[in-house]
C-alpha cells in the first residue's frame, strides 16, 4: 500500500481566513514533505519533516505553518494568504535512509487545490 | 548544484505510436537517484520508477521502458504502443542523499485516439 491521503481536495479561502491542510500516511514512513505546485510548473519543496522534526524549511513565508503531530500526520496551517499562494499543495512521504547516502522514494498524495481570493 | 532538463515541453502522438520522453541531468554527486513520476489531470504524482546511480541496467515494465546512460547523463522514458490513458505530465527528478528532489520542468504528453 503506497497511499498518501490529503484533505480537503479543494479549498477556497479569503485573505483573512485561517485554514489547515491535512496529510496522512500509514506506510510507516518517517519523512514527510510539503510541496507547492503552480500551474504548468514542477513541484517546489516547502518543508521536510524527519522523525516528526522539521529538518528543512525552504525559506517559506511565515503565513505557512507546518505541524507534524505524529509520524502519520502532517498539517499545513494557512493564515493571511495572498492570491499568489493559490496553487496545488502536495504532500509526500518516504522512508528515511538507514545508511548515509541512501535516498528513499517519495510517494505523493492527490493534493489540495487552493484558491485564495 | 543539481539540475534536470526535460527539453520537450509538449508531445502529441496518435494512439499506438511509440514515444520517448527525454531527461538530462547534472550533478556532482557520485551517488544519486533518478525518478520518473506521472501526473494525470487529477493532480496526484504517481511514482513510476527509481534508478540508483550505480545501477545502469535498463528496465522494462509492460509498455514502459527506461534507458539510463551515465555517459550522457540521460534517463529516457519510452512508452510503447501509447494509449489515451497515458496522457499526463511526466516529471523526471534527481534525488540526492539529503532527501531532496530536483524536478525537471515536465513533459506534457497528449495521446490522441
């Protein structure tokens, strides 16, 4: 089973709203990722969690706040977003390499299409 | 710095034609990983294949085949006898030891009936 689930599938929010995106996996993966994908562009990495700790933040604005409550869940809290933040937000998970240099395959969820008005 | 180039932004073929998607990569790492993902209109990135830098063996899976050549830094993907369901955006990606993926710009494949 290589399933990563994301909710909601679609989200429309105003610039003053607070909302959250959720991601869940039950593959026992200990690394989870948030990506942002604009139309006709490749995904761009936002955050990486490894063993429930934030390991990479790709200089993402503070209006995006990630949270990893446990090894299966990953949230992305949104506050005071701008229209240019409208995009597809993808969650992914992977094993964490047991040896230096080992890269594990990332499995992606279906994404949340976000529209900021 | 790592870089992945997919020179073909869009390809259009008629069903049952064979099609090859090109991927050229740049890296200074001696150990790296190459991936292909498929993104249908629904949005989900579907993992297709992973290749390790020390394994240049080509692979075939049904109608899909991959040709990895370190000498030319290429990892090309061929679909034999294409079908309408193959229509999607295909991404080639390069991974390093730090759990980071560098994606190419993607190739939009349109298979017409």
